[in-house]
C-alpha cells in the first residue's frame, strides 16, 4: 500500500527523541465520512466530511503524552512532537504512579478491509433513490406520521510509524444503513419501529453493507409494526421467559459483557465517567459470568466486523481471545499498559476515534458463539414468554450489573406460538443472574455481525465503532413490563 | 480576537469560492487539553488542536455539505466544488426555505480568559497534585480529569450573516473512592484560575467518608434532594422534548397538548438564556449564526414555549429562536430560596442523591426516564444525613416528579454530562421520586 507521510513521521519522531522521548509513535489519519438522511420524502442532509491529521504519542519516564494536530507545516510538526514530550513529562511528576510500558515491537505491514462494492462506484443519485424508495415504502398507513432512511460510510486511511521502526499502513472501510417509521395511535401515543439492529446494520465493508441492510424489503414491515404498536397494549408486568432477537441481544452483550471486560475499566481508569466493572482481573478462571451456553470471544479480524482492523492503534497485531468459556471468565480486552498491570495477555484492543483522540481500550469485535436451533424453533420450544426486537432505550449502572432495556417491540408467546404484539416491552436484570438464566442460543443460521457506531467512552468522550456478533437467545424468568410508581 | 478574525476570513473566502445561490460556511478552531487521572496519577494526558471547516451549498432546494480541515485556498476551492457537486446530484429538500438573514445580534459577554487559554500541561498537572495529596491523606483513590479548552466558531452565509465567538472552558471532575463508597465534586467555568481543586477534593473526600459500609434501603417512592448535577441529568427528560422538531415534526414530546397548562409546581421556571452570567455562550445559533432569542420554556410551572432553528421555523412558520440543534442549549433553571442544607433539613425521612448515570428517556410523551445513582447516596433522617446507601435505579415520569419540587438557592454550571451540553441549575427537592430497585453496591 502506498504511503504518503513517511518523511513527516521521521521529522516528528526525530524531534520527539531529541526532546527526550524514550519512545514515540505517530499515526496519520485520513478520514472520510459520507452520510445521507432521508425523512418524509426529503433528502435532508447529504454530507461528505474529510479530515487529515496526526496523533503523536511520546513516552517519558513511564508517562505518556499525546498531541493531535491537523497542521502540516514544519513548525507545527515540531510543535506537536515537542508538546507530546512536554505533556508526558508533566505527568511524570506525579509520585507513586504505575509506569507505562515501553513498546518493543517492530512491525512492517499493511491491511485493507475486504469489500465487494466500492462506495465510489455508486452514484449519489442512485444512493438517494435507494433511500427515498425505502422511506416511501415505510408509509404503509395514514397513522405513519414520519419515516426515515439513512446510510453512513467511513473510509479511513492510517499510517503508523514508531521509533522502533514500525511502519503500518491500513485502509479501513465501514458502512451502515437503516430505516424506520413513527406512527401515532388513537390516544396520541407515538411509537417508532426501525432497524435492522438498533436502527441500523453496521459492518466492515463497502456499499454491500448498505445493500445487505435490505432497507426496501424491511421498511414496509417496520411501518406496519409501528402502526400496530401505536395502539398496542403495554407489556404486562411479570416474570417470564424472554427471547432476545439479535437486534437486542447484541446491545445486551455490548453493555453487560463487552464494557465490563475492558481491562482499563476493571482497573479503575474509567471510574469517573462510564464506571468500573463488577468483573475483576483476579477472578479470571473462577468467576461464573453466566450459564454453560455463554461462550464469548473477541476477534479483531472477524469477517464483516465493524471494528476489524489489521493492527490496533498501538501497532499491535489482531488476535482472537476467549473471554468467557462455558460461562466462566477467561480474559479481558486489554492494551499493552493494562495487560502489564495484570498477568493477563495483551489483546490488541486499543482504538482511537480519530487523530484528535487518545487511543484506549475498546471492546472491538466480541462474539457470542452460536449453539443450535433457530429463532422459530426457540419460540416453538417456549410455552409462555416474550420475544423482543429493536431498541429504544437502554441503561446500566456504573458497575455494569443492574440494567434496564426498552426494546421497540414485543411479541407475546403462548404455547410455542407468537401472540399479541405489545409495546414498551421493558425488561430488567442483574448481569450474572441474567446471563446465568441463558438456556438457548440459536445456531449459525441466525448469526449476524451487528455493529454500533456510537459507543461513548473516555474523557473527552470518543464515539467508537464496535461489534457484538450473535444469533438469538432465550433467558428464563426475566422481569418484564417494568412500571414507574410515581 | 485574532482567532475570530482568522476564522471569519477563512469562512468568507470559502463563501466566495462557492459562489452559490445560497451557501453557509462554519469554521471551528478547537484546542482541547485534558489531564485524565485514575488511582491518584495521570493516565491520559493530551491536547488536540483541530480546525473544522464546513460548507453547505444550496442550488435551489438541493443542498450538499462538505467538511475539511484544510484552510488553504486549494483546500477551500475543493471544499466548495465538492459541496456544489453533491447539491447538483441529489433530489431537493422541499422543506428548505432559506438560510437566515442578518439580524441584530447582542454582544457576547466576556468568555475568553488567558488563565485558561494559556494553561500548559504542567499547569494542569499542578492543579491535580493537591487532589492526589488529599486522596492519599484520607486513604482514598480518585478518578476524573481536568481540562482547558479554547473554542472559536465563525459563521458566514451568502445572505450576509457574519458571526464569530471565542470562549474558554476550564473544568475538573473528581470522583473520590473509598473501598465501598465514593463522593463526587466538579467545577466548570470559563476561568481556569477560579478552579479550586484542593477545596473540591476535600469536599469529595468528605462525602466518600460519610460511612464505609453502605446500607440497604427498600426501593420505593421517597422525598429526595437531587444535587445540581443529578437534577440536571433527570431534567434531560424534559429538555429533550422542548423543541420544534419533537413537538411539531416528530410529534413525540411531552409538551404536546400541555402548553399553557399548569402541570408542574409553580416553583419551576426554566428559560433558555445565553446571557446568564454563569454561561460563556455565544449570542447566536452556533449552527447557522441566527441571533439566539431568550425563550421562556416553563414559567412558574406552566410550559410556555419551545426552541426552534431556522429550518423548522421556516417550515412551520413559527419564530426562529436560534436553536438549530433542536435543544435548549442555554437552559437555566431559576433558583429557589433554600440552601442545600435547608433543603436536606426539610426532609424527615428521605434520600440525598449526588450524581446520576446512564439516564435514558423511556417514554418521551410522559417524560419517563430511568437511570442510576452514583457517587454518594445518603439517607436523610430528621433533616440530617445519617447513612451512606447503596445505589438505586430510578424510573419515573418527570411530569409527575416535578409537580412538587422545591429549588435550591445556589445555581451552578454543570459539566457537559452525558448529553454533552452544560446547563445552569440549582439543587432540587422532589417530594415523590420513584426508586425502582437497589443495587448491591454504593
């Protein structure tokens, strides 16, 4: 792969070393994000945003300094390097700190996201036509007051250089699309149904991801369901067997497995913002996280993964790591520094949102291993339960234990068959009890690589792109239809 | 201001290159520095220096938007050409009427402080050293960040809008942690010199040390005092529905059919006022440069109005309040008369909540919200704090909760929070607040 910034990188790294860095790296980012939004037959936003910048990391006396800039004149390159070193030096003044680890790897490599349809081969007018047709198809009745369709495409070029001599070039392409409809019922209640997933399908790849979302095919069903939901009864309060569609299960994994297994969080580094973790490194090998059917692994090279890369943002090669095996905690998602503070392996899970953001541990691609059966076979096997899909609200505490999710839609299940459609199918639980009640995981035929484009973490908050691939699962004895008392 | 002039100059140049029927250029310079810490040392120490130039080109009702950080002439020419190319290829947006026209705009107050703009990495760490010392003295660990930021926005459009603003932000968030409890403190304002990190550390440490064995309490409906940060978070259920998009377009707001009706306590008044002295906000819409109007959102318990931006104001033929982000970005909750301690003292048996987390609106029409408490929940008995409690999940309609609310006398500017938008807010005592479950930890 052709590189463009080797000379600038050399200048920055030389300056950093001259200023006192023991180690430094710089990553150049060329970012392009294309978006289009259609709402009520109007193409409202068509954007093509580009950014070119670089992120310098310098290590001084076991302390990191970071400086991100989009200025490319020689003085700015020197300033970025010098400021990164000065920033690192300032943190080194603090006593009793745990020193960061000096990287030793030297890697020369390149990576490109596989794709079958280059976004550049699809004209803007064709893209607009696809969204307009899907949005129109969602208007299946008069009570649909609005509908939407959108796509996003991210094309990111990265060049990573380090004082160890590493040189890594990557071109990462990610895309997503979704659609939905809002209907208002007889009592004025507004209900929105959309998807796929939590309002969109997001994966690694080119325009084929947008086509894979099947917007035109899905839109009429979203419209019909929104209409029914707007006048549907609320989900009765009670305890029942709960079947999570992949569009809900993936977010459940994100919040109650992916985040708690970020090692920086478990070590307290995220304590002020998104909290800590009920799972701690000293319980690896002994902590019962869920039932025997709970098998979770992280795979930075997962095909179609929304977080799939060739190398992470510390220049470490991707790995597949078992996080939970037969319900028992086996590992955490980690960086070089967090792994060094434990006896756990480094998992190449470091990502930054862009050149202006400091790299940190991210959940990347996590996978719930498929087991057996299909959605329909699980429904047929459920005497009395609730099947839920789509997401409209989610909330979990800062230890990642107590959660309450609000799917878009619920289907009552009676004697193995779908019954009434219910609105507000909220459910709540405690992480290990909930995963401990997992008794069915569907097989590979239901497997979908779900991504999310807006995972918030860090201060300042970074929007990360993560994957939680899964099928469909059933949980026994879950509290549903949670009500307010006020 | 040199940065404002430079930003406006770039915007005007890009506008000339666009040569459009209508066009708008926004230029942002953002320098953000953070010293982030955990376990009593700095874990992430960073600065980013970013230029963002956004151009929207209109060919009739067709439009295209492009963004770059390249402010060279060639970069701006490419930006304009790319936006024009998009606009010429996509279908029209029939709801678009016009960009805003120039209108009298108030002068901004003082928003730029050299103490903030000139702070170095060493200065930020220096602010943290007494924090770490206080934690160690008390056997505590801490996590949070301190930040200094310089933000410049300049907007120019083809109809003559010219607006520019530079503001600084200084801040600290601090979570003090004992093995089983925690306490929280924060400061945000334009002047970093005003940040007394040592004092915040002492208060956060004292809250963490109220007791080391958090107690259980049955979930239920209790009188609560929500400290300012927690009250701001709970209010997000109200503030997110108080705009023209949710009321008129999406029809999914609690305001629908309730405007003009006395549905809240007469103690509750919320306005959107960029000129509030605790803010350092621009007097114009940072989305398109239209002047920002002062809007009374809730007046003594009666919902009065909602905010709007140019696009929806034109579409629905309503006044443009200068809020194109569809959110009251300058929200101010008017204070009451009682101090924090007096609010606590007025409760015979209830709960003090310091901070909340992961609040999400479950039902926009009822302003129903759920979230979790964190970093300091205390039992109030006989008007005094008697125990630290384990955390709770709350799940309540804020329409119901705000029927009986009493506000504290001291307003503060909150941090960006999860919504990302600071507001000015006092503490609040709510007579009936539903805590639907208790967690196993504090």
